C-alpha cells in the first residue's frame, strides 16, 4: 500500500449537503458513511451538524465535509448559510413515504436557488430494506432524476446498502467537474496552484484545494 498519510492530509475539500424531509434517514446516512454506525433510536437533528470522511479518487485524497440539517420547517432560516459553498448534495426521500418523494421537487428548487448550477446532485431513495412497505417505485424516481438531470440511487443506511456508493459517486463527480474546469483554463490538473479555492460557484466556496506544506511536519 502507499505511504501512510495523516488524517488532515487531503488534496481537495468538498462541502456536501444532505437535504430532504424530516425522518427520511439523513443523519443515519451520514453516520453510516462517516463512522459506519446506524442508530435505531433516531432523534431529530436540531440545527446543523457535519462530519467528514476522506476517500481516494484517482490518485487524489478527497475529503468530504458533509452537512446534515433538520428537515423540519421551523429550521428553514438557516438555509443560505447551510448551502453556501456546497458543491454536492444528496437529496433524500423515504421509499416507504410517498409524501417525502413529492416534496423532493420543493427541496430541489430550494437547492438550485441557493447553489451554483454546477452542483452535483444525487437523488437518494433511502430505507430500501423495507421492501414490503415500498410506496415509491424505482421507475418513478429514475424518471424524475432523468428529467431533472440528477444522479439517482436507492440506499439502506440500516443494511449499509449503497451508502458508500452514493457518497463516493457524488464526490467523484464533483472531482470530475473540478478537474474539467481546470483543464478548460488550460492547466494540467496535476499542477493546480496550491491553496487556490476552487469556485464551482460564486457563492463564497468553502471547498478548496489543500495548501501545500501548511500542515506537513
């Protein structure tokens, strides 16, 4: 294997937001991806929290900073700060509750109102383990995703099904967008100016390329 790299050693930092109705499993998707944990005693998220995990894409270390928020209406005042700088989003609904799928359209509009057009969006049908309770067909969700030009995956945070795949796909696609933008500027992506913030949008981006040598011993 390659040389050991410290936890804070990464080439890219991408902010990804989790959105969708309350109770669709956003927090469990986050804890499954970042800590490989799942809690049956799900409590509603109050305000905002985030967790991080780094993955390899090509030969780069991509660190995801994934933000999770309450789906309840009363916390909606946080939106602009929550979305600021996000370059990816998982828009989650519960396959057993059709209303959470109906609300996807509203979440998508809000997301697009607050983020750059290049944001990578994955529609996620969670709780796919509850096959006998399914209320949203995969075909309906696929059709919606195609129409809205988003990615789509069904997941089960409980069974750890497709959770890594969903996050990894989003992060890989963000990386592709960023690499492409660099190529368009005429730069070799391997020779990205260190410490340059990558503006996937104009909204004060938190996602950035790691500065060279800032943390190396």
